[in-house]
């Protein structure tokens, strides 16, 4: 292994460890904020993970299974007025802040209590290439 390869490997390890450290701090901070803002009676937030298996025709239709994956460190809030553009993000949309444990994508469905939301867009914070935080914008269905 050459010196430059060793330096590159060490730099990669440092960045990776830094990202892991930051991710753990974010999870801790979100859990602490959720405890401070909420109560034990607050509804749980879930991502509906859909899996399609089987056929692809009317005679042999696919089977869709839905698994509710809990978003443990998730905080729901109103969208800030500065983000509302009237086209993609509208008045009444909500913002969810959550850790990187569960990947969230545009078009996903998120439920909280009896409310169901569609993910309009996702702001993904990943300055080092490792996702640290997901901030999906949600619209009530």
C-alpha cells in the first residue's frame, strides 16, 4: 500500500467516523427534543413501506403488502412560511424531522394517529455523503 493510499484510507475512516458520530448526536438530540415537546399520549409516526410481489397482469395481479415502520425520532411541525412557494410547498403542509434510520422518499405515505400524509418532497442532509437527517414535506391526504 502506498503512502497516498494510506492517507486516503485514513481520511475516509475519519470522515466515516465523523458521520457516525454526528448521526448518533442527531438521534440523541431528536429523542431529547421529542420528549421535551411531546407527551406519552402523542400518536406514533409510521412510514408505510409497500412491497409488491407476484404477477403483473389482470389474470395474475401482484400482491401488495404494507408494513408500518415506526419513525422513532420524528418531530412533526408546520412548514415555515419562508418555504411556501405556492406550487410544490403549500399553506397547510407539514414538515417532519427524523433521523436516518428509515429512508424516506417522495411519494411515500406517513401516518400519525388517524392522519395520513403523502411525502411531497424530501430534504436530505448529507454533507459527507452519509445521510444524517431526513426532512420530508408532508401533505394531508
